[in-house]
């Protein structure tokens, strides 16, 4: 069973697993939806998922209850919600991936257990990785005589090869035997903290939370139209505070895949609203305000981690997964690359995301020229915590055709070329084939070590591994404040652009007899009008 005393020496040095095994009693099957049954942390064990795994993970960080849902989701809590609705036991009928004899909830159904021997801990904290508590205490991550990068490398050296592979994807499994919990890297904050893509409806409104809704600012295309760097900086600072507040209670991760700095060259591009506009110089000015405001100005204590995206020459999405662009060197130097040069060389963000498309025949996430030669060596993207993440499923499209590139012959070779090019983190599941790629000689375990060390070094920067951060106190009082709402209201008209005003119809004249009709599919489409991401 998990956490029995075992010494694992299959792929390098590890530490002996601790002997904590959660003792639990079933509390039945419940309906889980708009109002969460368990209000604590969500974990993403994927293939490891079982009732025992979920109970172990929740109990290890001090929660009294654990619940499995949809087969591979794990939720923690200190009580079952008072308004929780019981469901027939047969509704919780999804087999657990790690143990098909157990049932891990169902569709909007959660299998709940009560833990009788939970560890003593603050289960509501987003910082359960405590170097004063085993099993993490015995790992090299807690050697405070070392630098964060050295501590990250030490922790990686104590992991098995499979554990390393399991933590190089966005829904990282962690390593429970070492006290490292799962972590979700996919978080968005383009114009406000967005709901994590993996979350079901109501995730931000869980029972027991005293805040739920982030401030929604205008989309970047509107902010860009304001040509007001001071206002953009103020908005980014607000988003950064709110993002950290959500992360502090475990409602998001500590990294956010923003901003989108691709120049909006063609109005047919479906993601142009995510950018500040078509002009590279204007985009450089915009991102210069955003990156530092989100991450903060202290290089050793970051508020959150950001990733500039999508590198490089990302544009039309007609066949975007397998599209190939052949820009000239002049077009790359003068148009597509300047925003990334400013982002990386001048603003030094934690992350950069590579794009779906190919450039001159080579998929961006497989391009050693783009990622290693240009990004790392030319733009100096070389700090120990700086990493490259793929766009979601971009590594899969390296090999898969005909919609994708068909650049390599199979998943293992696609995973290898991406890893060798310098992609540290995959949004997707193709990196699950890295073990096969190593066996076949396509890449090396040293490459995995380097990638995971970069990722963990970044998490050290936000205090995730039990560190003390000046941002740890951010919470409910820093989310959706009146000042934030006022700023959002101010930003909306600042970005409006009046192209024509024939006969001076605008502004509308105040008249008690005036009636205004709002007509069309977006008349009541308040959700769509919030924008995407």
C-alpha cells in the first residue's frame, strides 16, 4: 500500500516512504455540483486515483474528509456541507483508475469518506508542504543551507523516473511518499483571475469560502485601445493581488499563463481580443506594464509566476494545430519576435509558452532554434527557475496527423523532440511517453531532471515549499474590492473607440421620452460579454 516503508532505488537515489496510511469510513454518495460537498482543496491524481490515495492525500495535510469524483478527481474538506444531498450508492459507479474494485464517484457524484487519523495541519492552507513535518522534512527540499535552485534539484534527485515524468505535465501528480502534493499548472488571468479550465461550475463558490468572484476587467484589446500604460499597470497589479489571494486558499495554482503578446496581424484571427493590438511596439509597451505588475518586483519573492505566450509567429487558427508559417527573417525580427524579446530579455518572466504552429517547417514546441538558440541563448532565458511550457496538446500535434504536423512518427519521439528542444512542461499527456523515449535512446533522464528542477525552482519563488512569502497574507479583503470595481468601470470607456459620429448622434441626449432597445443575440449574453480566459 501507499506509504508503507519501502526503499525505491530503481532510477536514482530516493528516500524511504513514510508509513502514514489514512484510516477511513465511507459516508456515502452525494450530489456534487453548484454547491460543493467538500469545500477544501482539490487534487488531480489522474491514473493514481483511488479512494485510498485520496484519503491519504487529504489526511496527510490535515483534512477530516476526502471525496472522489468523476473517477479521477479528489476533493478534501473538514465537514460535509450542511445542504449536501445524498444520492443512491449506485450513482457513484465510476471505477477508480488505480483500483477498479473501488468506486470513485460518478457524473456530478462524489464518494465521501471520513478520515479518523488525519495529520495535525491547517488543511485550509495552500501551503501544506511544510518542512517541519514528515515526509517532506526528510527530503533535500528542506535543506535551508542551499539555494532554492539547489533545493529543487535535490528534491528531483530523490524522485523515481516515473515520479519525474508524472510531474512534467500540467496536472502534475506530485509524489506523496515525499510529501509533494499534486499541482495544477494550468491557470489563466488574462483580464482577471479566470476559473481553472479543469473546474466544474461552482468551483469558485465552494461552501465555507468568504469570497468567490474575481474582478473582471476589459479584454486586452480594449485595454490596448486606451493607450494608458498607467491604467494598464494598475489593472495588472490588481489582478496579481487577486490571483495570489485565490492561490493562497488553494483555488488556483501560483502560476498563470498570461499575457498573450502575439501581434494581432489579421482580423480573422479568433484570439485577437486576447492581445493589445496589431502593433509590436505597442504590445511591447503593454507587456512591460503587465509582467512586472503581476509577478512583483522582488526576484526572490514573486507574487505569482507568469508565462508570455505564444512563441512564435502564432496567428491564424485555420488548421492551427498543423499550420506552418514561412516568415522571412525580416518579418520575424521586425514583427513577430520583438514582443518576446522585450518580455524575456527585459522583463525576465518565469515562463514562456510555445505555440501550436510550425515556423519554416519545424513545430514551435519542437524547435531547438526557437527555444534553445533564440529564447534561452540569445534572449538570456537562463535563470534556474525560468521554464518553457507547451500550449495545450501542442506536443501531441507534433506527431499526430493529418490535423497535426506529422513531424515525428509516434508519441515517444514527439515527447523526446519537445524535451530536447527545451520544453520543460507539457500541457497535455504526451509526456507520459518519456519513459519509452528514454528506453529507446531518444532523450535522457538528465533532461527530465533539468526540466523538473526549473519548475520546482519557480515554485520556491512563491513560497510553495513551506516558505515565508510577503504575499501570504493576501485573502478575501483583496478580491473584488470597491477600488477594483471602480478601476474596471473606468477602464471600460477608456478603451472605447468612436470611429464615426454622423450628425452628432452621440452622446445620446438626455430626454425623458427617449427609449433605447438593445436587440440581437448579445442583448442578454452577459457571460459571453465578459470575454474569454
